[in-house]
């Protein structure tokens, strides 16, 4: 079992979701986040003063999958998020020791579904 965490551009979220649906991956958590990476933000003029914006809007996806879905999930996220520009995002894969489904009491791979 793995937990896949991906940070992508907000405007690519629908493309990523569509790509995941086509790969038969429909369970995910999505949250808004702020961050900076290689692009290091930008400078903007606000009311005559220069302001450095170095925390940019991102979307964080968390998807728990069984081992046979890991590569399929990574490929779907990468395909949906790719623009070829700096700031496309990152994907992290973390091993899950255990998973519990509260409603049924299922544990392990059966709990992920």
C-alpha cells in the first residue's frame, strides 16, 4: 500500500482528475496549498510598492492505492499535470503501514478498495 502525494498547478486539476478517472482511480483528497520551488515566485507592484510573491498557489492531491495501482496513478497524474514549464509539480510516494476503513472495520488493502 502506498500514499501518493502530488503537488500540481491549480489550473491543471481538472486535467489530472480526468486522467485519473480514465485510469480507473477515483478516490482522492484535494486541498489548496501554497509553496515555492525552482521558479522562486515573482515580483509585483501593489499600490506603488514592489512586492515579492514567493509562495504560489498549488493543489495537493493525496491518493492511497494498493501496490498494483502505483505506476498507473503516477502516470495519470504526470500526464494530466504536464505542461513542460517550471512549476508543473512533484509526486511523492510513501509506504503505508496500515489502513483502516472506519465504516466496515476493514484493514489493509481491502480498506483502500
